[in-house]
C-alpha cells in the first residue's frame, strides 16, 4: 500500500464540474463521480462564484422522488472476444478514488491488427493470490476495441476490518511489492503487467470489470448550465444533510426548465437517490442564477470517513458538480 507521502494520495478540494458522477458501492448503483482521471478536481468557475455571492432567497427543496434511468447494456456485435494474447497490459496511474480505497488503473492495449470485443472481469493474481471481483468504479462498459486502442480496468485495495497492519521496528507500515499477473478472456495465457503494487495482509484486494469509456453523449438544452454544490464539510450518518446547489446560466439566452428536470444526488459510500427539481421559477435568464435548497438523508449504515458527494441533473450530459465530505458516526 502506498505511504501517506505518496503524492498520488493527495486529496482534491471541493469541485464544480459540468459532468460529475457519483461513486456508488456497486455497479447497479450506477455512475461514478467523474471518471475524470481518479479524482480530478476543478476549481469553482467564476460564474458560479459570482452567483454564490449574489444569491438571494433559495428555492425550497421538494420531496418529489424520481426514478434513475436504467443503464443500457452493451452487446457484442459478433466480434471475437479479446484475450490475453491480443492485449498488452500496463499500469497507467494510481490514486485514492474514495474513502479508504486506493486504485491501480491498468490499460490493456489491443496489439493485433483486428478488432476484438472487450468485456467481463480480468483474472488477476498477486503473489499467487486471486483478487476478488469488485464494483465498476471506473464506469467503463463492454465494447469493441480497435487495433491500437486501449481498455481499462483497476485493481483496488481497501483495509480489512479488525486487522492490525504489520509494521517494522521503526513503526513503518510493512508492505510487499508484487506484480500483477493478468488473464483476460477464455485463453489461459497470462500477461505480466509492468509496475508493482504495494500490499499487506490487511488489504482487501479486488479487480473491476474491463471495458472502454462510454461514448460522449450529445449535449441538450441543459448542458450549458454551470452547477456549484455548497455542502458542509461533515455529515452525520443517520441524519439529514442540508446543502444548496447554485445553477447558473452563462449563455446569452434564457434557459427554460421545461419539462422540469430530475436530478441525482448521493454519497460514494451509499446508494444514490433521485428527485424532481422544484421548478417554481422555470426560467433561468441569461447570465443569472438560481439557488436551490437540498436535502439528503444519509443512511445510518454509511461508513465513517472521507467520501465523495455529487449532484447532477438527469439530462443527457449529466451536468452537475461534486466534492468531498467527511461522514461521522
């Protein structure tokens, strides 16, 4: 496990983005908070900052639950499945992706002259131990991998409960450097990846599914909006979190919230929920903003610690914002 001095483990500040997603505990809980390269954080936009300062009375929250759209399942168009013999596996990056979870992200490049269909979960061994299957934290999907193109998967580590990490006499965490051996597809050939993973007996190691990033969606009339999320630094498990969202129209034309959109909100260590926006003021004039009160019931079983919080409209581009919050018990 990387030490606390590892620059990859630096924690990003609160962010405001146009395409933020929420990390959920399982793939079914859907849509991770901005795959944007393992916790890439953007500074708040000038429009959003100005809107926050000029905000007047916020539009009240309405308890109007909405459904979260189902994620379409990719299908194989009849192309042969990718195997270890078709791919070259390399460690691409590593970093903290949610509270207590560290990820080693790998790229599997198609080195052949033919396209193949990448799907499923790689078989990964570390020092002879098989990694268990984990959730789709990278939000990748099965798909066609062209010659020279790369698919992505990750090996994740999180601490085991009730386990005392081994330390050296000087008090340093005792870890081992191991190389991942990867098998992809039905053929038994294994690929020894470059780059090592630091691990110890108190780590729970999992591997995500392999796939490609979804195709960028076509923007709609709500896509130009700029979202800024303003949440407290802490939220108590089993309590209701009160926060605000500022929606700014940076364009030169008014944007009408019609039909009234729904939004998804959640914390990375709990399931996301969706509600209908309060469209009492259905038009956001050019260059102006609306501030909305928000409420989120944090489940009592939510683990304590640092987590991601995200809020985004359920439009085609999932326009939204996210940041970090500490969950207390």
